C-alpha cells in the first residue's frame, strides 16, 4: 500500500491537533538534527559524509552513503503521514506516538442509546471542545449545540464520526432509541435500503428486507429500532409483535391511529396512538386504506387479550344522521337531484360517499322520512323537495 492510500485512510485533523503534532515532531526530531554534521566528499560519483555520528562518539567516524536511489530496493519512496520522506525507524517512532490518536476513542461512538457526560474544555471560534475519558479532545460544533455550554461545565452528549472520520459530539437527542417504537420520516432511499431521520447526525438504515411497503423520501413510517448482526442500529417496519395491549381505552372511546398493514381477509391493522394493537375488521372496511394513513375510529370492543377492535363509523343512530347529511349535501351539489337511488352500484356509492350500499339506502330512508327528498322508484332517481 503506497503513501497516498495510507494518507487517505487517516482521519482529518482539527487545527489545534495539527499544531500539537507539529510541536511533537520538532521535539522528537531534535536528537537527530546532527546526524549528518561533518565533512562531505564525493567518491566514485557517490556523496560520502564523515562526522561524529548520531551518538557524537569520539572514537570512530560514521560513513553514510547517499546513492540517490529510493530505499528498500527502488520504487516510490515511502512517506510519513505528513508527506515527508520517511523510513521504518521514523514510522515506528511516530506510530507509537500517534497510534492512540489514529485509532481514536471508540467507546460509545455512533451509539445513541445512552449519552456520555463530558467536561467542557474550551470554547473556540469553530465550536466547543470536550475532554474524553482518555484525555483527548472532541469537537462539539455549533450546529450540534442546543445551547452554549460554559467552560468547566459537564454536559451530556452523544458521539459520532463525521464525514472526515473524526469523532464529533452532539447535544441533540434521538427521536427513538434501540428497543423503542415510533414514527420516523424517510430522508433518502439507496440501493441498500431507506435511511430515516432520527433527529441526530447519524441516520438509521431501514433495510429492504424489513420493509412492508416501498417508502419514498418524505414518507413517514412506523418502525421499531433494533441492533443488527454487525452491532449497528437498524429499523424494521414489521412492528406487529412490538405493539402493546395496555392502551387503557374502553369501548366507545374515540381513538387515533396509524395504518401499518392491510389484509384483504382480516382487515386494516392500526397502531392506536402509534403503539397499541388495533384492527378494523374486514366487515367494517368500506373504503380503501393505504399504509401510513392517519385514521380516527371508535373502539367497538376490547378483547380479552387487550387488543382493540375498531370501526371508522359512528354508532348506528349517529351514523345514519351523519350519512344522511352527507347524501343531502351531494344532492344539493348536483342541482337538487341524483340520477341514482336504491338500485345504485355499490362501487359507485363507496367511491362517492365512502359507505356501503346498505348505509346509503338507510340514509335515503332517513331523508325520505324527514320529507326532505322524493324517490322515483321507476326511474330510480332522487329529487330534493
């Protein structure tokens, strides 16, 4: 691996780190500054140096041959992390000196499950520096601050690696942590899955294998966060087994929920309050639902296991009045008449009113009893009185 590749892998340094590194190099190179002091001559086309040697000895002269060729048998000459010609001895010395710095402080990095408490070292023009447990400094940028901390103050932060592979801190809190269920928005979709905005710099991956629909950027999804095989936080849309039954709702309550799955046979699965089991049975489904729909429904029954049966309809007598008003509004919009009545197509009724054909007929009966409409049975038409 050549020097260019090695430099690309190293993390970028902050300005204060570059200054500290420069001072450290100067300090360590000082004992070797006189390595080639002495007389230089040219013998057989080669540069020869004679002097006291690196140890300043007084008994023998050291001879250094400068062949002008690259060391280690030719090819590209090795360079250190600063682009200077280097050798094994220099690499060993500085590898020991900066090994810890290159590896970085890894504990708690990219883990947004629990915050770390760190001390504010100093405030600068680029942000606030915090002191890690190993004595190193980490930057808390202004963009990651929820308030301006004071020097010496101990604050709670999360650590993550920025685009330059540098450990960075944030005071922002994640919307969801591992083991939690909730709504997140899709920020991007890539070839490996969708990425979700969790309120912190590191987005959460929603793999294709954990999706139940094809979310697009800007969509909201109900997900559960877990740790994948590689130890990273990931999300799944398969939330059924992660919902709770202790909702505290009773029969007749009005509830709100998030549609997370649809079954032609069973009905529409709803996460009541985004966390409790709810189901609109197929017999109560009179309109088309899609993943992510926000609905309001009535609790029809609380099962023995705590799961909720729901209905988007009001109670029968309340529903009839509501449906009648909806039909009456449609008659007025059409100039006081409708070209259909009891024999209307069920799909047409569902498309226009979002109700079953039986509900539509009950609504017409209600309006007829109230002497608001007249029904022509022969032509199957409705006229407003």
